C-alpha cells in the first residue's frame, strides 16, 4: 500500500502493524538510535483538507524528528 487515506479498509492485523511501526520509531528516536540522515534524500509532504493547526503542527514536528 502506497497511500493511506483512512482505516476503514484495513484489517486488524494491518492496523496493529502500523501501531507496531509507530512504537518502533518512537523508541528509536527516544533512545537516540535513529539515523537522522536516513531521510536525507526523501521529501515528506503533509496535506490536510480541513483546517487544523494542532494536526498540522503535530505532523510537522513528527517529520522533523525523523530527520
């Protein structure tokens, strides 16, 4: 899957996989085990159709923490 627009079509296993990956990245960043150069050649884009400053800032901070 390349794009995730909602969770309605995801199985329970796919949702658990996403949550497990999120936990892995959180531990890696907190434990200073994350390679901050890993995303040097990548572009992170966030697109929101509803105005939400809190969500926009949260995603912006998450992208910056990843490198």
